[in-house]
């Protein structure tokens, strides 16, 4: 099923902002999406969808795992 943007423009913009910030952080740490998948346990496809603002129903648990993995990685260096 093709992804459809949220009809609420504010929600759609917020999803794109969340994804953009995640992508900037990942790139700043020198991580690929595959590397982040290995660190977080969240599959690369989901990471890509979040980064592109195309995952309106991703769980907070998955997002928290991604953020925790980024934080652990950052603190390791």
C-alpha cells in the first residue's frame, strides 16, 4: 500500500521534522542506516521511513530504541 501523507499539514510537518533531526544526528555520528539498525534493533526500512517523514504510525518504543542507540554510540566516542 502506498504511503499517504497525513491530511493534517501540521502533523505531516512534525513527522518530517522528527525524521530530519534523526537523519542529521545519525549522519553527524557517521552512522549508516544499516549501522543504526544493528545498534538499535530497528530495521533499516523503518529508519528510512522515519527519516523521510513517512512513518506516521511508528511506535514510541521503536523511536526510543533508536534514540537510546544513538546516545550510547555518541557516549562511546
